[in-house]
C-alpha cells in the first residue's frame, strides 16, 4: 500500500500536512498499522518544519516558574513556603532578586521544574 506523503517545504505543504494529520487525533490509528506509520511520519515532518520555520523561544526562569505555578495551581504563598519567605518570593517574581543555586535546587527537586530551565540568564529590574 502506498502512503501519500511529501516533504514539507512551504507553508502550503505545512497546511496540507496539518490537514492530513488532524483525522488521526479524532480517531487514533491502530498500533503497527499503515495509518500509525503515516501518523508518525507526518508528525516528524511537521515537527521538523515547525522547528525550522516557527521556532518558539524558551521561557526565561521567571516565566518558567510562573507557567509552572499556573499549570499546577500553585500560588505565590506556595513559592514563599518553598523559598523561605513571602518577601523573597515576591522579589523573585518581580525580578528584584535573582535565583540562587539553592533556590534552583529546591524548585527542581521539590516542584520538578528542570534545573536547566532555571539557570538561564534573565533580566532583573533595578531596585529603586
């Protein structure tokens, strides 16, 4: 059986591939079937095109913490408990204090945020 596949070189090819893969999200193909192989190939082609043509900039450490807190329903009070004080949590979230290695370690081990996402350089606001 021949699979209808082609390289994704243009936005038109990309839109075609997205339209082709969409039905597989509505009805998952049987494992080890031709449709499952086609899904995998389309997903790989789409991902490669997106990485090259529509890259997503990584979040900075504070954006990462905020996204994690939102996703997990954590509050600033939860962060304060983890970091030792409300003022420290506020200073971190307001970019008035940088994360220390100890804070990165706690966020990584206790909340499961990957440490490599927390050690990137980021902008701090000047203290007035």
